[in-house]
């Protein structure tokens, strides 16, 4: 009997410490809430940054009978730490499982705060990319090397600003940038410790949580998290509320893979950027846009236009009714990606 009691105590301690490393990471300083939690179903939340802390991508979390599952963990160990802090205001249940929708920095760079008892699930490709050299990937490099310049710009704007409300907003952005630079300095990209290539299902009581790979798209290893009973899908950057970056994408495959998403029976999308939405027509709008980006950029390449010029000239403004497009132009990393894909495929 004594032995049983001792065993129970150890197990309990194990659960308490299962959520995160004990040392608080650098750069968690912020005022107010870092996240706004949008409860879309009982126990299902979409976490969107308020701007008080740099978190960049959205996450979601699912509160089950005995545990919590987190989908994506933001731009830094600090952002993930604060996410867990704020989740604890909703539930004291331990986070046992993290799912990475893909390897990008703004979705998977919080992984390092979770201790070894936490299962971090991602596609096999996501693991490979995070084990590789993610700090040298152009998307991340561009982001992190841009932070000091952004800070300078914010400080200059503050010095020139006379409106107290705008000054206060700029001070928040400055503080978030400074915390983020501290956080990025101690980043150690950490890969998933459980991988899948096609699909995996987690069962928690009566809840079924499907992790589905629907084909190449935004990267070669994006997964979506689909709850068939609740009719909710978390899509990461495979489908956002607006445009999605193309730096590691397969735009032509993406259009087909989105057809697979359409086959799932859901009512609510919790995207990796932007607010939750119910309008499934957005999938079609984005497919049309991607098709036209491919056609337009390919055309410019055939005409011998440089990637830099094509990024300015590619005209997708006909999609502005449904997507956030203000004028001609496509992000340079996306154009470079399409140019590289065309070159690779040339016989
Ligand atoms: Zn991404």
C-alpha cells in the first residue's frame, strides 16, 4: 500500500511538470494580455495575438477531459511560455501534446519550452526542416535581421508623434520588438518528437482529433487538424484568412491539395493568420489567386523579366475583392520560389 502511495505521488509530480521547462525564457516581458482567446466550441479556442507581445502566427488549443492539446506555438520560446501562462487562466489541465502545422518560425519556434514528456507531433518533413538549418532559411533570416531596423523606425516615429494615444501604441510596439529580440537570441529550434506522413488520429474521451496531410502546398509538410464531430479545422498557413507566404510552397500542387481540404466536413476554420471564419468560399478564392499567381509569374519569367521586377509587376489586382491586395505586386520570396521551381522542372 505504501509503495502504491509513493508511486501516485511521483506520477502527480510528473504531470505537473510535464507542461514546460522550469526556467522562464528571455523576452516574456509585456503588459496586458498577449492573446485573445476566441472560444469557437466547448473546449476549443483560437488564440490570436493582441500585439502586446510578438507572437506572429495564431495558435489553437483543445481542452480535453484530462489534458490540453496545443496547435502551433508561435515565434519564440517566450511567446509559447506566455501562451501557456494564459491558457492556465482557462484550465489547469496539463498540456501533454503540441501539434506543429508546419516548420515555419512563427508556428514552431516555441517548441523548445516543452519538456521531453510532451509529445510534439508534426509531419516527417517538418522534423527534417527543423533538424536542418531553420535559422538560415530566407523567410526566418529576413524576419529576424529586420527586427533592429523596425525598432529604429518605431523609435523615430515615436519621437515625431504628438498624439498621446498614438505615442502609447508605439511604445507597446517598441516594447514588443525589444522583448522579441531578447527571445530570438536564445532560440534553439526543436523538432517534433513524433512524426506522421499521411494521417494520425488522437482520441481523448469522446473527442476525435485527426491530423491530416493533404498534399504539398504552403510547404511540403503542412498538416491540418480536423475535429469531425465538432466540425472544426485548424489550417495553419495552408489556408489563412488572407494571403499566405509562398517562400517554401508548391503553388500548383497547393491548388489540388486545397481540393482535399474541401472534402472535409467542417463549419469553422481556425487559420494560422487572421480571424476564424466560416465562409468556405474562401478556399476557392485562394485557389483562383494561386492559379493566377503561377500563370502570371511564369509569363513574366518567359519574357525574361528578373524576379525582382516580376515581384513589382505581377498583377493580381483582379482578386482584390476577396483578398487583401492593394495594387500590383507579389512578395519577392514567392516569385523567387516560382522561378526556382520552373528552373528545377525544366527537362
Ligand atoms: Zn508558414
